[in-house]
């Protein structure tokens, strides 16, 4: 069963994904690509991973930038799932 991580647990876990930070209670990272096609291709790869995990990001895309926010809505905050997805996303770039 998933649980919302405490602030201490988040600080411990985030060391494994150093390019991410906590913004407004969610894991956050911005990715910048060479162009829109590369950014969109990245989003397609993330979507496939998210579907398999049944855990979907909040994100936005403007031209070559993709902003990703991760939170587990049914626990009301950041959980183990968010860190797992962030790590898988990091492996793509």
C-alpha cells in the first residue's frame, strides 16, 4: 500500500535523483531538448512508461521544453511511485 512520504523521507530519497526538486509539494524537473520533435518524442517514451506503471505525470510542453511534475494523487503527495517514475524518466535522457 502506498503512503505519502514525509519531508524527511523525501529529502533522503531525492539524493538518488539529484536533478529533481520539490516544487509546490511535487517532484519537478524541466527538460530542454534541441527542438519540438525531440521533446515530443521524449513525452511519448514517458507516456509508455507511465502507462505500464499506471502512474501518470502532470506535464507541459512548449516548443523544446518539457516540465514534469510528479505526485501521487490518491495519497495526497509524493510517494515511492513518484521516485520510481522520476528515475525511469532520468534513464531516458
